[in-house]
């Protein structure tokens, strides 16, 4: 894995793009240089949140996976429509066995990423929902247990604003990275982690 940058997206609006590229044998070095240049150019665009390049899992499989994130759809659209991106794509495509495959994901899928793992698809929605609930329930319960009396004195709209803001930050930055690792055996079974 070749991490380019790292940032934690907002689970509500962030967009993750997964690109699969099968590189012609002997063109790997040039492909990786162009991929690094692509990442550098993307990093200068508003809303860019980070990227990772995953090298092929074995010599028999020439597929690279590039995963990058933008803060929202408009930011991603601006990058995808840019001439800077188009210039690099023109140089990358001749190095590929087949055309690039692109998948765009948004919402809570962004919570379910594992460093060093390269799943082809996100976990099933039912599993993501259950693990999210496992993290959410004790967090909300703890907030009301510790601050319930204080929160009861605040008007409803302000109270829900405060609680949901605290919960979303805790889920994105603290809880879901840990819960995703703890439940990786169930979310990303080994037989699915390297499927293409």
C-alpha cells in the first residue's frame, strides 16, 4: 500500500471513489509515477480528503486499486471535469490492459474502510447498519446518562443540534475506525477481501 495523504471525511457528504486499473507488465513504474502526479494535482483542489494506492495483491494479478475521497459531490465533480485530470488520464490509459473501472460510494460506507485492506465492495448494508448501531447506542446512552439533566434544560432544537454534532464527530473520528477494525472478521470476510 502506498498512502498518499490521510484525512477523515464527513460521513454525511463525503464521496469515496474506487478505481481499478490493470497495468501492462513492465509499465508499473511509469503508471505509479503518473498516479502520484494525479494525486498531487487532486490534492490542490478544494474538498480533497486523501488518497491511497494499493499495489497488485500478487504477480499474477496486475490490478491496482486507487481509493480517493472528496468532501462532497460538487468538489468531486470539479476535479473530474478538470483539464489537469484529463491530461494525466490520457497518459495512463495506454498503460492499461483494459479500461479503468470506477465505483463511487457515499454515506456511511466511508466509515467502513480498513487500512491495508482492499475490498472490492463495501460490506452488506445490514452489517454496516448493525455495527453502526453498536457504536451509536452506547454513545448516545452515555451522553444522556452524563449530561441528561443539563440537556433537559436546553430547548429541543438546540439540544438535538448539540447531541447529534457530538455523536457524529465521535462516530467519524473515534468510534467507527475502531469498530470497523474490531468487526473486520465479519464485515470483510477473508474470502471477500481480495476478490476482483
